[in-house]
C-alpha cells in the first residue's frame, strides 16, 4: 500500500506521518509526496488535526478487486441494517 497525506500549511509533516503510519500499519517508506493545501484558498471548512490520508494499493489488480469486494459487502450490510 502507498499513502499520501493531505495537510494544511503549519502542520508538522513528520508527526502526521508517524500518526498515520501507526493507524494504518503502513511503514514510513510507503508514504508518497505530501499534498499541501495553502492558506487563503477560501475553501477551508475546518482544520483536521491529523489531516487526511489517501491510501492506494501498490500490488496487483487482485488486491484491488478484494478491497472493492469488501466495500460492496459493507454497503450491502449497511443497506440491510438501515431498512430493517
């Protein structure tokens, strides 16, 4: 897996990388270039202390298909629980 952080100016990148590495189990070597949101863009709704992370599979399409299957199963479970 690879992970890209989305942070605001002023956030400590190394602390956020350590946080997301701990949460996801992805080693620091799996991190790609951080996306920085500049101040003053007018789109800031709220500052998320740990930023956000985009996680992408690096391996074969088989892993992607497995993950998509998990997502479909969760959607079906949630749909069934909300109607019943």
